[in-house]
């Protein structure tokens, strides 16, 4: 049974940040990564994707992204950066290693017992969960879904809008993925692109008044919540304008008050105004040819892309009580000690500052706390 002082579960940006921060104290953890190489979780995303946060604030701990990269880094370049980061760390990473159970250990001084799909079982004194908030695709159990004769796919399967040229496409959801996939399909020649929206989001430009929205979020962070939301709402009103004539109603929530990530516009609004994207209400049920919406309209589609979000997947593997809810959402704080000694979470909450920046800060805090616990001068 392999044993280690510090076991990190997840080898993408958050997990590598913890390993990089621990290296500053001369500590080498063990990392279990489900992917074939570091960065693969980004390589698998759709071709058009760039980071929505600026490169200067999106790096992992103690290693900035190259200056040669653009402000918004393409997903493959970011994946390559993570691969180099892991190689330079010379970290003890076990790739293609999927964790199936995390539980308390009965073998002192080890606190945590971690089982893997390959049959290996690990014992660790510290267990850092860095598996990401967007790990397991979620598709609602719509009525009539099995009767649909077209293609139903999750947004994680989307690669390029070129695949749907000449097709009738419905994209369900208007988060950042849903909006960008809608724009991608419209730009690449889909004959119809409809955007099904259940809850209207806050929509902001990526660079309001020439300043990245990411920077706005960081600058505003110390201010009162009501003021921050007023600023964001004002920016959206001036930069985006009233979209009600195109079917987009006022947002149902605020960014800071409701701790939600805005939809950052990178082409959706232009396509909406050009008439190549049309808004539809929520789905009531599927039909053999397409869907029926909640307003009673039935429309035929070749493809339905469910940009309906992700789950952490922790509900399937976490066998420790009181740390996640029934959907797998982490209920413990990230980046600080939890209610279970030696159990840490990183990169598993959304932040207006961006998940990558937040995870980097959390990783440094975790590394410092672990070093102190191990009696290492900090």
C-alpha cells in the first residue's frame, strides 16, 4: 500500500499550483491525475476557447505565463504551459490514475485512505482535493429525451462550429461556454442557431472601456458588495445596452451579491444583433424532431448542445461526511484548514477574481499551512 505525507488529487492548474507552492518549502507531494498528461483537461476543450482572465493573473504558483503569449491565452497554449510547469517541478505525478474513493484512514499516523481505479490504495497524512469544479458534465433529465432522433451532446463534446455548418442547432444555456458555442456555430455557418435561456445572466464585455473585466473584478474586490454590483451593472448597461428587443431580459442575479460568474461576451451579442442567433425560452420536453419550449412552440433541430454545466463529481468518490452537498459542491472553505485535519480543498469555488487566480492564492496558503504543520520555517 503506497504511503505519502501529502497526496494531491488532481494534476491540472490547481493541483500543480499546490505542488509548486510546496516546492518553495522543499516539500514534494504525490499527485494523482486522471489525465494522460498535465494540461489535458484544457486540451480537450473546444478549439475557439481562450482564457477569459488575463495572462498576468492566470498563472500557477511562482511561474508566470510567457510574455510572448497574448493577453487572453489560447487553451492549447495554456495546456502546454501546465505541461512545462509539471516537468520543471519534477513532481511525483501518477497520470491515468482515476480516484474512486476518498475516506478516513485507520492506519495512524496516516489520516486519509484513497482508492484508485487501477486497484492501488494510498495512505496520506495530508490530502489536497484539486479536481476542479468543471469535472463531470451535467445534462438535465428532460422529458422525452430518448425520443429525439437528432444528436444530443454536452458542451464538453463540442470542438468547432464547422461541424454544424448547414445544421439547425439549439444551444441550451447561456453561461460562458453556451454563449461562445452559440457564437461559434453562428460564425461557422449553421443554418439556425437558437439559444435556450432559463435564467438570464449578467452579460459584460471582456474589456469594458478597454480594461479587462478581470481587472475590474480585482480592483473592486475590497469595496462593499452593493457598490461592486452597481459598478458592474453600470458597465453592462453602457457597454452592452438594452437587449430586450433581442429576447435577452434583465439579469436575474448580481455578480458579487450572488457570487456568480458573469457571461463574458466574446461574440455572442454581435451575432444576436445580427440575427444569426435567436433566443428561445426553457425546454419543456423533447420531441422526435426537436423540442417543445415552455411557451408551447415546437421547433425541429439537427443538434441540441447542452451547455448545462458541470458537477465536481466528488459526490461519487468522497466518503467523508460534512464536506460536500448532495450535488458534490464543496461546503468547506478553500485554501484554509477544514473541519477535518489534513484535508484541503483548492480551486473548487467560483470567484469574481477568476478560478485560476483564486486557486493560486489558495495554493500558497495551503503550502504555508502544511509547512508550518511539518515544522518547516516559513
